[in-house]
C-alpha cells in the first residue's frame, strides 16, 4: 500500500558515493559519442584551461534512479521516468569522489483516462570531495508501472 506522506518532502532518502576514474570517463564519452576532445584527450583539455579530461555533463545522470521513492512510502514497484532537468555547476575530473544526495521535492496525483497516476519528483544534489556542487538533477517518476 502506497503511503502518500508530504512530511517526506525535503528529507534525504538516498545517498551514495561514486569514485570517478579515467576509464569510467573515457568509456562514458565513447558510449555517448562525445566528440569534444576535452572529454578524451588530456592535452586538449589542458589547452582549454582544464587540469585533465573532464566528464561530459550528463555523466552525473548516468547513475541509476534507485530507489525511486523513500522506503517510508511503502513503494516497491517500478516507475516510469517522466523526464529530468539538470543544472550543471562544475566539472568532474578523474579522481573526483562524487556524493549523490536525493530527496523528494514534490508528490502529486493526476487523473486521466486510465485512472489516477501517482507522481513523485526527486531532486539529487551532486557534490565533489571538496563540497563543491557539481549538479542538481530534478526527476519526476510515475509510480506503479
């Protein structure tokens, strides 16, 4: 049974660290077909003012979206990703340790032809090992699919 509790808004329900390696960044750049050499060539990146290669911005969204909702909601199913927005604040380098902290920022219902749909909106703040904000990801999900 889904517990719809607005007291959960703003409370962190997921936190994890990601140790970024050069191999991870090069693999991700290859997977998405990144063409800018700042993502694959340290000399090109340094010529543009970076200390090393940098992650393509969407690298921070690569991690999965689990759990979708806080355990207190009693939701254990799957959901449909209803899009996401990202605001990028900094670059990611090999050797960075990223912390992903996720909370709910909204929950709402919509009724359509197929019945009532339950939405949660998650916000994940990504910071590096220096405490600098790298990105903020906002991601709505439709629960129960």
